[in-house]
């Protein structure tokens, strides 16, 4: 995003606008945090701003300031589409292509509103008038801080905005441990705490509100963990029956894939989760070091994301998906044993 772009955006935002803010489908902490942070910021500037998510998100995100104002496109389709059609500006946050919004793809593609993308995923599509795309960023939330900073407005960051931004940086960095966490990230976190983000409370709300069943499901996932030492790979499966047994709720499997990576000498971890309703296997991939799960997912599993964290899907059965995964792995043995 150039200085010229920022100047134009400032001019645009000088007058009251109808603004819609959209994250990706199955929104995570960064998606909800960044959209709500921007929402609070725009509301302060008296815009008519609405956050609109493609579908529901986990309960452990439902305490975030502004949560009650979020519209859900899948259950409030008409209200959402009316707002999109009358929007002057649409901010698209934490995704890089309209298909990442699921059923919102058509209405977004057809919309004549000016689009502003703020995102840190690789290989962004070229739909936005103004694009703030930076794959080196820890999170879209960190980019929202920079965006407000570029607008010369950090003095307007209040405890609500600070809390929202904190959530997304915390969740997308694995609580400040992934390599994308820089000294700048920590400097921003320090400023957010000064502005009223309560770090202990935020961690508690997101990580220490598990249900008993969620922990039992984690136990099941860990007992399904398999290791392929020659590929330095670990993977977990969860069938629909297993999810049902533990009364699965959205978000219950979030973060489970990371346990594979906590094994000594493992650099590639995967989780395969059966979704009978959608008729797919949802895949999450994580890596350490140079092995790009973004590329792996793009080539084999219809997905993408970042070098060390990506998602994908398979339309095969759970068993056949695993067989496919295991058959592909040997061709990556060299890359996986490189570090
Ligand atoms: P998760 O495994 O948590 O679903 O996703 C990991 C990361 O990859 C997240 O940043 C998510 O937004 C991104 N991601 C997940 N699925 C896809 C996909 O199909 N395409 C792209 N480009 N990114 C994805
Ligand atoms: Mn993100």
C-alpha cells in the first residue's frame, strides 16, 4: 500500500460511508479480531459499518467486543446482501480470493463497491482497488494496527480496538511463538496493553474455556496420531462418528493439528477431519522450517495459506484421503529431511 493509496483512502473516509467488512469462511481469531477492530475504528469515525461473516465461528471468540453486531450471511442472507448492494466500500480481511468466503463469492464478485483488501496470505487475487497484502505479517490484526498507524490515527485506538487486535495477533502467532512474530509484533502488543487490552483475560477467554467433551475429543485425536518417521511427518484423523461421540462443536478441533509438530524431529503435521454434511475431508497442514504446506496444499488438496500453515480439502473418503496423503509423502522426503 503506497503513500498515495493511503492519501486516497483518507480522502474516501473523510465523508460518512456505508461500509461492509468481510472475513473468510469459518472465521478464526484473526478474522474476527481484525474485522471487529476495523469496525470499532470506523464507527468512531461515524461510518455505517457492518461486519458480515460467511458462517458461524467458535464460541471461544464470542466474547470479543462488538461480537453482538456481527451478521451471518448463511442465516441472515437477505439483510447481508442488501447491505452489500448498498455498500460504498467493502473491506475484505484475512483472505486472498473471493472463493474463500464460500457462498458470499457471487455477491462480492458482482458488487460495484470499492474494495480494500488487508491480508497476509500468499498469492492474492487481484480484485481490490487498494491492496494491503504482506505475507511477512504475523496476522491481519497486526496489519490493522499498521493500517490505523498509516492513517495517523493510533491515538484513537481504545480498549475495544486494542482487545480485538490482540486476539488476532495472539491466535495467529500461536501465542507469540511462530517465526512470524517479530520485535515489531511485540512492540505493537506492548502498545495494545497500554491502550487497555487485558492480556491475561484475553488468554483466559480464548484458551481456558474448554468444555469437558472438547478435551475428551482431543484425547481421541491424540490416540489416533500416527507418525511417519522417514518423512518427519505426523498426522491425526477424526471421523464423523468420533466427532459425534464427543458432541463436536465448531472450533473444538482448532489447534489440534499443532500437537503433531510438538513431537521431536517432526516438521510436517496434518489433521484430516471428516465432514459428512459437506461431504468432504477438511485438512489442516502445519510445518516447521522451509517446507511449504501452502504449496503442498495447492498442488494436492485444493487449498493454500501460508508457508507454515495451510488448509485444504478432499472429496475422497477419509480412508482414501489418508492413502493419497501417504502415497504422496515419499516424493517430499528430500525436502522434509533438508534442514
Ligand atoms: P486452517 O488449517 O486453520 O483452516 O488454515 C490455516 C491457514 O491457511 C489459515 O490462515 C487459513 O486462512 C488458510 N487457509 C485455509 N484453507 C485455505 C484455502 O483453501 N486457501 C487459502 N488460500 N488459504 C487457506
Ligand atoms: Mn490470519
